[in-house]
C-alpha cells in the first residue's frame, strides 16, 4: 500500500508539469493572437497613401517698362518655376515671334515695336513653356508714336533765357506749396552719385531707351566726370545707366582737389550742362539719333 501511494504520488508529480506547459502554451497563444490579427490586417488592408503630386509649373513675364516708342525695344524676361525644362517660346498677340504690325520678339525675349502704333496700341507679349504649351505667362506693352522731345529741362535754369520758369507746370501752384497737413511739398527721394553735383540736372520726358522702353529721365553730371541717368518716376531711386568720361590710359582725369578755383577743394569735372545738353539726350535715346 505504501508502494501504491508512492507510485500514485510519483505519477501526479509527473503530470503537473505537463499541465503547466499546456497552460503556458495557452497563455502564449492569447498573447500572440492580436499580433497575428494586426499582421493580417496590415497585409490585407488599405494601401499606404500616395505621394503628393509635384507643384504645377508656372511662367511669369516681366519688362522694365510699360510703354515703348515705335521702333524702340524692350527686353522681356520669363521666370519659369517647377519645370524640368525652363525653355520658352515668345509670342505677340498670340502670334509666334510677332509680326510687323504688332511688333516682333526674338527668341531671347527682345521686343521691337512696329514703325507705327497698332490698333489698339497695347499688345500682349507671351512666353509659352516649350515642353507644355498649355502653360504660359504674359505682360502688356503699349506702343506710342516716337517724336521729338517736347517737354523737359534741357539747359541750366530751364530755358535759353535762363529764366528758371517752367511755363508748362500743371500741378504745383503757390496755393498748394504750403507744407500744410494735407499737402507736403519737399524731397521725394535721393539718388547716390560718385561726386559733387554743380551742373544743372536735366530732365526729359518719354525718352526711348535701348531694351528699356520709354522712361521719364533725369540726367546728372558729377565733378568725377560721370553722367547718370535715373528714372524720374521711381521711388526708391532707380539708376538706368551710368557712364564715365575718365580715361587714365589717354590722360583724361579730373582736376585734382584744391587745384581748382580758390575755396573749391573737390575734384573738378563736369560743372556745366549747357554744352552737354544735346549730346546727353542723344546718347540716351538711340532710337532718336
């Protein structure tokens, strides 16, 4: 009987581990089941979101002027964004390269006005993306008849009588030059130059500039023998061009400081615009030579 008890106890002792392994396997299955469900859901669920579409290509057209004289030129620029090939073709009023009626434009975007203003005088210059013709940008330009300079300050003190009077003034009057709270008369902007300015600044209206169209221009000569052309309507200041008459190779220099008239200790250069008026306006307006 003692043997039976020992055997029975021994058998029970060997069965307990087997039951423990079953319980452990059952618990492990419970723990792993969610992972299997997640794995199956991932494998058979919705696909990952598609990558966002690349931004659309755009073309923007700009020019340094809104008006051009007949026969004058304006350089247009095309800014192409988000295109693998930025090449463009040019049109005027939807005509590739334009024609003699509306004006022509080169592959580089240089527009030339016709010999007479079209009807209507405002034309549209368009840059078309070469790789995708549906994408384009455009800007207008107005062609005006070229003619002699009719208004401006062409000499010292305004006219040949040295009167200093602007008989064509239409805005300034003694009544509105009063610095009241409503009307302030004074300096609008300033333009940097490379020397003292003693010469009379000159002003010309509707000057035709090569590749830049029509501008109202102020010409300034300095004691450093430089001449500047500024856009008269731009604020802040916008320089159109600058040229210098100095040439050290041929001995052309300014008069050294303090060797000029007593009391003027600055380099001496252009102090008179009387003789320069005609040549300055001609050099500024190639279309009118």
